[in-house]
C-alpha cells in the first residue's frame, strides 16, 4: 500500500492478488484511515470498502490454508483462545491479555485464518494502534499478546513460520515518587477526612512495595508476625515472594489480624475503584491535579526509589519488588548518587 500527494489531495492504493485498487481523498488523514480499513478487510477476506460508501471493490476471499504438515487453516480466534487457556487463564496476567485479545480480534477479524497474519498485516495493526494514539508501550503489550499466540501456532504446526514483528522503542520515562513531605501531607489529609483505611493502605503500599492488588489479596495465613513477614502468593509475575514488615506495617497488620474472622479473610478487602475515588479527591486538594504521574501506583515507585536511595543493593531491590528481570529494577539505579560521589572522590584521590 502507498499514500502519496496527488494535486490538491492524496491518493491511496492497495494491490490484492495483482489487482490494484486506487482511491482519492481530500486529506492525508482520510487516506490513512481508508488504508487501515482496507488492510483489515483484506485480512478478513471481506470486500475492500469504498470511501464514499457506494459499493466495494471485491478482494478475493482467503481460502482455508494448509501448511507444510497439512494442518487446516486454524482461525485467529481459535489460536488466541488456546493460547489464553494455556498461558494466562487463572493468572494475574489474564485480564490485560484478555483485553488485548479482544482488540486483536476486532482488528484482524476473529475468523481470519492465522496463516494470513504476516509481517505486512502486523505493520497494518501497528499503524492502526498509532492512529488510535496508543503509546509505544501500549502497542508493545498488544504485540506481545499476538506474538505469544503466533508462537503457539508455530509450535503446534498451525503456522509454518513466525512472522517478523518489530517492537516499538520505549523511552525510559520519568519515575515519580513521593517525598517524605508529600507522603506526610497525603496521609494527614486522609486521616483528617476520617479515611483511615485509605491512609493505612497507602502506608503499607509504600513500605512494602506491593502492587495494590497484591496487598488486597493478603490473608491472615499469609502473615507471620513472629518472623515479621508477609508472603505474597498471587503476583503479576506468578512468582511468590516474602517480604519483611516495617514497624508501622506490622502495627497495621497486627490490628487487622485481631479483627479477622477467618484465615482466608482479606486483611485489606478493597479494590482499585475504592482507592481511586478518594485518591483523586486528595490529589486535587493537594494541588497535584495536573500531575499525571500522581496515581496510586506511585507508592510502589516510592518504595523502590527509597530502597535504592538508601543504599540497598540493586539485586536485593529486585527481589524485594518482585521484578521478573533485573532490567525492571535498573530503572531506579540512577537514584543512587552515592556511587557517583564515590567515583568523583576516587578521581580526586588520584590527583
């Protein structure tokens, strides 16, 4: 496909099995939109739409494919469903991957043979995501879901080879954490509003570094008050971990243990919606309404940042935070300025 300026407008064309279809548009955006719709239609085997709605240029229907092992053409929907059941069902990653699966099926078409998802088709999907103003990170998460499904199809003989898939470059991005003064102001405000539960959750999130959903799933049987630990069994990375409690977390958890009615009762029986409403009120009240990074997840960043700033080795921070790879933890490594100060001192000593 190609889009080029023609006179006072733009021309877009697509070739379907040797047949070139060409349309003219007043603006480049209209041409780009039609190009995305045309790509999706070809993948689904539907007629390529005409921009004026006066009919369609017929694109050949895709046949049932057959790979080198003689496997019939499995549909994209079937492959995605089998991939979900095998790798994500019942895990913390189930929900985001289910959302991505829905978006992938909506673009390519659920009944599209999986062997029609080639590099050009994937490029079209990326262009579609860009047109929707998706960030590079969001696009990469969608591509990761699609890649897992296509790799599954290859391993099961439903696809002859893995199509090329170019990930988008993601910037480091700014890491926002709470200063001690900001934390104190936030907690004091919540307590003044008699939102003690919200204040305690925030204190626990900051001191433990747990993800909100991890904290909300903690049960009495996960706590060892004698050892001073909390064991988290259901995590984003599916890797359980045990962390030690600070004094204030131990006080909060101890009180809640005393009020618990069963070993499987939730010590923090809340959810993200419960927190977000009050959090947004507090953010506005404190003057952070325009700070896009001032969200509940800032508590986890605060924990990691403080650990690094206070000299905890980066590999220990990785285990504490439950990062799957050290690369995730290295985002915070630059927050340990004492290392650079020591290097400067070493250079001065050499003079």
